C-alpha cells in the first residue's frame, strides 16, 4: 500500500492549508455565533484553490487543464479527496458548508443512481446548477437502527407518494434536493427500503425546523422535515427502473465510502487544535513553570502521534476504495477511531491552555464543541465498533 502523495498534490495541500487558515478561519467565530454562513466566507471561497466539495467523494485536480499540470497518481481519487478535506477543515468546519456541490445527497446519487440520475442530480452539483444536497435517513424514533424507518413511498401510476417525518437532516432546509429513504413495503423490513430524490419545492415537502439549536458545528443547518403526500416521478427512485439497484444494503455501502472522510475531517480540525496549542506553548513558555512546559510538550507529542494514526486509518480506507478493494471494516475503524481521538485531543488541548482554552479568545473551545458531532453522525462510534466486531467474529459477545 503506497500512501505517498506526489509533489504536485502536496503543493495543493499546502496551499489549501494556507487558504483555510488565513482566508476562512477569520469567519469561524461569526459563523458559530450567528449559526449561519457569513457573507465574507462565501467571498473567500473565490480564492480557494479547490472550488468543488471534497467531502465524502472524489475530487478532480483543480489545475488539471493548465499546461503546467503534472499528473498526480492521486488525481481524481479518494486519497486526494480525503487529504483535501483534512486541509480544508484545518481552517474551520465552516469549510464543510461553503464549497460547491456539497452534501451527501449527491454522493448517494452518484453511487446508487442510474446513468441519467447521476448526470442530472450529481452532475448538476458538479456543474454548479445545484449548491447543496441532503440525505434523509434518520427519523424521530430511529437513526442507528435505520432499517426501522417508517417513511413510506407508495406507487401511484407513474409516481411515488412519500409520507413521513425525518430528523437531523444536514442541509435539509437549504438543499436543492434531498435523497429520502422510505419503505415501499413495510412487511419486507430493510429489504423494502429505497432512496428517492425529492427536489426542493415539491408540494408536501415541508421544513418543520430549518436548523436545530445545537452544541457545535452550528453553521450546518440541521433540519427537521416532513413529507405529506409529496408526489415525485417514479423515475426519481434511485436505480430506476431496477427496484433492487438502490436498496438499503447499497445505502449502507454508500456510507462506507463517506465514513473514512469523517475520520479525515475530524483529524484536520484536531490537528489545528494541536498546532494552535503548540504556538501557544512557544509564545508563553517563559512564563510557564518547567513542569508545566514539559508536560504540555509531552502531551502535544502524544496527541500528534495519535492524529497520525487517525490520518493513516482514513487514508487506508481511501486507498482501498481507489483500488476497488473491500473496505467496510476499515471504514468503520477510521470512523470509530478518528473522531474519538479528535474529540479527546480537543478536550486535552483546552485543558492544557487552561482558562485561555476555555475562553472565546481562542477557537479551541469552539472546535471542542464542533468535533463532538463527528462521533455521532454517519453511524456512531459504538455502531462502528459493532461492525468491526463482526469482522472479528466477536459480535456474539455484545448485547443484542
Ligand atoms: C448535527 C447532526 C447532523 C446529522 N445529519 C444527518 C443527516 O444528514 N442525515 C441523516 O439521516 N441523519 C443525520 N443525523 C442523525 C445521526 O446520524 C443519528 O442521530 C445517529 O446515527 C444516531 O442515531 P439515533 O439518533 O437513532 O441515536 P441512537 O441510535 O438512539 O443512539 C444513541 C446512543 O446509543 C448508542 N447506541 C445505539 N444503539 C447501540 C447499540 N446497539 N450498541 C451500543 N450502543 C448503541 C449510540 O452509539 C449513541 O451513543 C445527524 C445528527 C446530528 C446530531
């Protein structure tokens, strides 16, 4: 397994880090306070070396058409996409919401849709016709146990009629379309579940709450949605006309390719916290006792190594996806380990900086709050550990 990146790719990553620190980070506090995307951050995107979203998907090299472009082995791969995601989030989680073509909905279409659907919906995001897309699986009574969902899709002539209630849909209120998971036959359990593209503006597609008030990552709109006799063309069922092309198993496989990127994003932000603490130590060293300075430096070294492991786990998944190799348990390892380490790192950094870490003077307290979600969404750490246990053959020891 060769995870080395070409000089061209490393140059891009360096530029991205510089951009995310100097152009994006200045808007992080405002985004947190207002729970919305600051105008300045949208403007800052104009100077970003990467215009399209790397989150959860493949990215094309931005300088591909320039005469000076030297093809990189990582070009257009998941390895590149995860590395880019890490560097963009290094500035702040704000990076997650401002890039074009964002949201996991497009990713789902590109993995589960037929050619026409890929061209129309995922392609629309690439071309900039759509800005954001949502993925609505979780319901008020179920998230981890997604197979228990109750939203229904009933065939009516050339249409499907969707009825149900979805919760915690990232970007749901601002999405141009949302991929809604619903059952076409509740008696079939998970085998009856399909994904449907529901465009914004569909009558009966209601935003009950645009943005949940929450601990961190407040700039994401986390929406509660309802579908009341929402009629969509039958060809909006992913994989149409093959009823088995886009079932529940396929949806779970889709998440396998995005979970590693959650590990990468968490690593990027936690690395920013470690680097901020390192600068803080260097600046204040003379006023620290010898004991405090030594303990501080020692802990930062350990955290840096743990983040290196998280980075490796995430890139390993990306590499396996690029090679067409199975990657379910590897994705779960990256998702279970990376966010948990990142959360602990942010908490330790805050502690090491003491009252300054707790203060809004620094972004560490915010990143500590922002990071918590990475261990919850796209399958909690606990659920990932169950998947890993299955690969180890030890699930029998876990409570049902
Ligand atoms: C900010 C935010 C954004 C989100 N975005 C989206 C989105 O875009 N689309 C979407 O569909 N969903 C989204 N979600 C929902 C999220 O994916 C779910 O909340 C998550 O998967 C947990 O599912 P749950 O809500 O059913 O909680 P539960 O499953 O009830 O989990 C509660 C706790 O119990 C633990 N637990 C549950 N079952 C087990 C078990 N068998 N063994 C051990 N521990 C267990 C969990 O690990 C967790 O700690 C989002 C959530 C949040 C907070």
